[in-house]
């Protein structure tokens, strides 16, 4: 049995619904065309990298069970126009193209220039059944770029709401599928357009990486990133344990203080000295709040990979990833 047949069989044995169209697409569209990295993680149902950016951020093709799940919930039909927000190396676009056929169209919108270039190049080697285009978000503002209404939208990174530039493109009866929520945890949602209304269907909790790879390239002590993660962690924690109102207010004030810091604060690197760490503005702010924040550290430690008690304490082989997850890991 070849690796893909074995993988699909194991997914089905573990309760993952794999319809015939998706299974055939995954058998015929070779994942190896879209990455030069070793495929072993993919065969073990893990994400596989397809690109490491100039800023050392790793971008991955999603884990197979998540790919199958997303394609299942997209309810793909021949001849549809599918808008894919986030290229994922081109692999998911190729699978969708295979399923929707010669009268179908896949429009891929990718904000990161390196990912866009990689995905465009790899899709050139894919024998497209229909039409596949890879464009930048700016191109969404021009109606002529799309030529036709959109039946399905798949968003492949964490997002809080449907972008206005996307919402107006979805045809009546079409829907948007994506992970809606904060940077730590989201809800996979199907948002169907019915006239001027959007009808939501929750499909379960997931953990996706950021929609825009530039967010992943921010340092772990970037104040905006840290504010977003602390805020998201707080929303999860208050649903699990009882926290007094004063502590919640102080955490909210800390979040606002982080958001109010300059966006151009220099980041620490592996050459940072202990003095550099202590004098870093974000570290100074955290240390000033440590008296009341300290009892919360074990809870935040479960959700944030950066140690708030010892920020900056890492080496170049173990740089933390704020949020504690890789891209699209459920």
C-alpha cells in the first residue's frame, strides 16, 4: 500500500470523513510537488513545511486530517468558483481545482510575497483541470480580477471576521469557511450568505496560525502580538477558572498598555545580553506588574510559549513561537 492510501485508510479508521472526491484528489495530486521538505510528517498526519521565509518564519501545508475536514465542509461541486485566502503552498488550491473540474475556478489570494511566489511557481507544474489564479489582496478591490461571483471562500489562517473585501464577493447561498477567533484558539465556522444576512454554523474548536505570515514574523516580545495573545488567553482562562474582577481588570489594563507601546520597539535576538533583556520596554512593563501577575503565570504558561516570568530567556535553537502552536495544528 502506498503512503497516501495508507494515510487515508487510517484517517477513516479514526473517524475522519473522507468522501470519494477528496480521496481521489489526494491520490492524484502529489503533495511532493508543493514542498521540497521531507514528507514523513505528512504521512503521519502532521503539517509539513513548504517554505522558511527570510525572517525564519516557517509556513506549512496543513495536516492531512485538517485538509480533508476543510474540503468536506466546503461542499465542493463541479463548476464552482472558490476563493482561497492563504495559499498554503498551492496544495489545497490544486486539490480544489481537481474536484471542481474544467468549468471551475480557483482564485488564490496570498498576502505574503514569498509565499505567493512559491505557490505560483508550484502551481505551474500542476495540470489544472479548470482555472487557477494567484493574486495579492490588493487585486480583490478590482471586480475585473474575479470576473464571476464566488460560491465558496476558504480562509486558511486565524481571522476575527470576514474581510469586507471578501464579503461582497460571495454569491447568495455561498459561504465562507474558516477559523474565526483570537491567535490562540478559534472556532471553525461556516458563514453562509442569505440575502444580506450571514448564518453561522459552528464546526468545532481549532488552532490555526495567523492569516498573514507577517504576524508570525513578529518577535515574541512584539507588544501588539503579546497583547493579542494575553487577551485571547484571558478569554479562555475565565471560562475555566474563577478569577476576581480586580485581576481581570488589571490584565485588561496590561493589554491596553502593551497596545499603546510604539510599534517600532526593537526585538531581542540571540546576542541580547542580560542587561538588554532587563532594559527592554516590554520586559520592564511585565516586571512592573509581576506582583499581581505572578499568581496568573501558571495559567498563562499553559497557553503562551513565552515565559512571562523570564521573558527573553531562550537560545537561537529554541526561539519561542508566541501562542504555542504551529500553523494549522488542531
